[in-house]
C-alpha cells in the first residue's frame, strides 16, 4: 500500500516556474513507477510525465516536453515535477500516481494523491 501527498502548487505568472513534490509513504515506493497527471475543469485527466522505479526511464506528454522535468529521490520517497515556462493552458489540478510499471494511461495506476492546484495567470 502506498499513500501519496502532493504539494507545491500555487499561483504563478505565465513564463514562471513551479516545482511540485509528491511524498509517498510505504517501504515499497522505490519499486513503483510514478506518474504526474493533470485535470482542468471540464476536461479529462491527462498524462503529463512518468518515471520508472529507478529513474532511468522517463516519458513526457508532447505539450510539456522541454518545459517540465520529472525526477525522483527514492531515499526521500519523493517524486518531483519541475515546471518551467508555464502557460495558462498548464493550469489544472496536478495529481501524482503510482503503479508497478511506467505507463501513460491514468486508469492503469493503482495509487493516487489528492491533487494540488496550479494556476497560471496570463
């Protein structure tokens, strides 16, 4: 069992940066692939980025490639999403999620955090 808690969301101007964190409880965190997803009002939850259990493999949505970076620190049971050059269309609730293997599909993930709001002003 893994419990996930996101933090780091907030209000930022377009072009600015934020770093989201997702803290995990449970001894098995290091064996899980982790993903970041987002959901804007009236829209489906969409894939943002994912990282393998070792950090050796990552995947990004085309819309965030070159602007967002996912990373993890297994010693701290934490996964991060560094977001730069933020755009108004990046505004959403951001969720972290965990499963045994890296995937870009939300409904394949077993564990979810409660989400953190990111607002980008133009």
